[in-house]
C-alpha cells in the first residue's frame, strides 16, 4: 500500500510541478484564469462513505496523467530507482515487449520480464468514482489498440513491472 501511495504522490508532484513551471514560464499579456482556479472544481471528489465532497487535488491530476518519470531513493541501500509510467494505446505487443503511444504521441517501449504482472480491468462507468477489480492476465491477452497503463523502471531501457489492460 505504501508503494502505491508513494507512486501516486510522486506522479502528482512531477505533473503538478511541471504544470506550475510551464504556467510560470508563459508570460501571458492578458489576464487568464490560474490553473488552480480552473482545476478547483474538478478536484472535488465525493467519497463513497459520505455524500460530502472532499478536496483531493492530487487524485484527479494523477488520473489525467498521460506519462511520467520520477526517481525514488531506497532508505536501506541509499540507491536510486527511476520509475516510468505511460497511459495510452498499444501499438505493438509481443511476449517480450510492449509499445504504447500516449495521447500526446509520446511512444515508449517496455521489455516484458518474468517479474511483469499483467492485469485486465473493465472500463470505469461514466461518472463513477469506484475502482473496478483487476483480474490477473497474461501478455498474450493484450492486443494492438487496447487502452493500457504501463508502469516500469529503468533509465535507458524500460522494463515493465505492471501492465493494466482496460478491456
């Protein structure tokens, strides 16, 4: 669980920091609404346990993430690990690799290793906030054109650790 929280937090920090830097770097001559004022309404999430809305700015940013790279440090060994994630459509898949094209046309190829976990998940119903259960699968079930999320590690050559195929 802590790994998932760390990954989501790191992804949110990377995406939020890049967006803030891009906004600060753009010198717009006319006043424009700030990113926080336009995102505030979309960052309100209703929790299933209550009908009260809860402000969760990181969760929606992560859900909208297209691709990200971040680095973590191991507390025990003091080594660094480069993580990479992409959400998009499969353009090529084999027993040893998967290539994914994101919405902004970034293409990444990951090596499929024995450690790679593959899951399938039914698409989320429109407007639903509940997570749907994942089902264990194999890379042979992933097809070209499928919508996927791939998370992995590596600097020069990426190795997939998780592939989630949304059927």
